[in-house]
């Protein structure tokens, strides 16, 4: 992709150069350590797209800007970018892109704590998807609905949504990160259904899969934070704090969403109530340098004994 950008910059016109940059930027946003490259391409692409004036390209630039603003925690800016991308897409008749942009807005609403707003936006996205025959977005929508049901305290409803997401996704072409998101959600659901160790195994495997497919650091961090949420509720406060510390290290300067921040603060507060604030802070800070592979190995501290107990019970 880098070679294509170089060739288009050297031999092509502004439009071909912009398209090459656009595709590289989209790939970088969803890749490990890709934010720096994506933001560098975005600055150049924004200038190019404005000069070219192609509304399709402008819509893509706005959408990518919304994704990066989301990762940077600038949710108001992200919302405005997705709304502008949606306006441009409708204007040029790119109807199949509209459901995805509405789902982006639903995800923003959910992660801002506006559950009812998220549900309404998902309903809108589904209507647009059915109208224009867009299959790919439907799996994402079902997984978001599963997250909502989990927040409402309904693991059975969340399980049904996860199963629906899988049924829809196998008929479409979702990217690898979709399966990481869905499996991580299923791990949380399994824990809420009464099988915390099964849920932790799923989250460990999800974290491993995320590393293998090159997911973003933020997505890897979500899996570790979900595991910490489970662990602190089952007497493993030290491991929970270490996973929070590792997740914070991977995020670096990328902040948690309001929803994720509230959850991690609750997890840390529960741990501090048992370990004391000083020990909690020390364990968290020491774990900030852990790699994802090292964090995966930490799961064995609780999963190996539980596996042995399960084998003895057979």
C-alpha cells in the first residue's frame, strides 16, 4: 500500500493520490500501532480532497476523521464528522454506506452512556440496511444490541443477540476485528450466565486472536479490561489490577470512552477496597509495560487451577 501511495504521488493526479492515501488510512486506523500513520495521511488527504472536491472522497475523509476522533476521545467531534459523512453519502446516492455511518453514531451514543439513543439509531440503521440490502452492517448491529442487553442485566437477551450476530455475519464479509469484538462480548456474556472461568478462557483466546490478526491496541485493551471486570468479582483482585495496568499501557494516550472509564474505575475501586489504594496503584503501574503475550500468560494463574478442578470432577 505504501508503494501504491508513492507511485500515485509521483505519477498520478490529485484524485488517484487521494484514493491511495484514503485506502491506506482506513487500513491503518484498524491496525496495530496504526494511528500515527493514519493521522499523518489524514492531514495530507484532507487538503487533497478539498482541492479535488469529490464528494465521495470527502465523505470517506469525514468518516475516517470520525473514527480517529473516537479513538482520541473527542466524541462530539466524531459525531459531527459521521453526520457530515452521512449527509454527503446521501447527497451522492451512496446509500449502502449510510447504515454503517448510522451504526457509528449508535456506537458513539452507547459509549457515551445513552442507551436509548443507541437503540433508536440501531433501529434506523437496520431500516436502511434492509432497504438497500446491506448485509455487513447487520452483524455489527446485533453485537451492539448484545452489549446493550448486557448493560441492562439481561445475559439471556445478550446471548440471543450474539447468536444473531454470528448468523448474520457468516452471510457477509466482516473484517477480522468483528470476530474479536463478538468473541470478547460472548466471554462477558458467559461469565454473566454463571461461568466466569469459561468467560475468562474466551477472553484469553480473544486477546490471543486479536494479537494474531493485528488488532488495534484499544481493542486488545478492551479484552483485558473485560477480564479484569470478571476477576475482581471472583476474588482475584491482584490479577484484575495487573490486567488493568497492562491495558492502560497499550492504550497509551488513547483514552477510554465514558462507558469503559466508568467500568474500569469500578473495577479498580473494588480491588482497592481489598488490597488498599497503595498496593493497587503499585500493581497497576508495574503492569503498564506488559506485552499482550505476557498478559495472556497471566490468565493461567486462575485458569490452570480451575482446569485441574474441572478435570478432577469428571
